[in-house]
C-alpha cells in the first residue's frame, strides 16, 4: 500500500472514530490498525472498530450521517461503512464472542494519528483473529506477523487460555514456539 493510501485509511479512521465518539457510542479500534498503533506493521485492509451488538446499527447510522455509505453484508457479525474505496468494519459478534463492556475495559486510550481513541488490547485482537481460523480460512501469515512484531507487549498465556478450544489456535502456539516468538 502506498503511503498516500495508508494516510487516506488513517484519515478515514480519524473521521469515523470522531463520529462514533461524538455520537457517544462505546467503541474500540481493533485489527491491524490497533496493532500498528502499538508499533506493528502497517495494515493494507480496512478500519476495524468493536461495538456492542445493541449499538451496531446506531454506529453505522452515525457514520452514514457523516457522509459514509452503509452496507449490510451477508455476514451476521458485523456491519460496514465505506468512505470511497476505504472500508470500515463495525464488529459486534466476532468469533471470540459478542462484544461487551469487558472488551472496552481492556482497551487503552491512545493517541493514534493525532486523535485519542480507545484501542483494543493486543490480546483481544489476537483472540478474534485466532478464533476466526477454520478449514476454509487457515492463513497464519497475518496473525504471525502481528504476533512477532509486538510480541513483547502480548500476554500469550491469556490468549492461549481464551483460545484453548480451537485446534487452529493451538497450532498457532506451536508455530510461535518453533519460531522462538513465545515460550507459552
């Protein structure tokens, strides 16, 4: 992704975050941008926000009121909004379980590209990524890159406990140990 495109993605994050904040909707930045905010690699995909299930439609309406285009995707665990070709996911029921106050309690207020936002914990980001792995989507590369880049900041034991039911997460921890990323 070119720097101009990444800057546009960050501008979209700022506008959307400000809209959610101003609408007084609890939210947290998550996904690749949450990792990037803590020193991880740049993301090339989208802007991800966590919202509670009961706030998802209101969050989407707040973004549409700012001129973004809303979308009801086939997936039942998120809503989308678009600013041009930049996508925002409003995630309310990820594979790690529905979003509740605990997710926001674990988030940290951080300055991200000149705006202060609640940023999801790295453990929550990893849990959602690991719990989404399945036979049809078994790409460890993004989650490995994420874990390696910010490994000193992650409580791998906590992530392992929260993902213990997933054989794909267990395989991920085997990879981490083999790569000397984690001593879990």
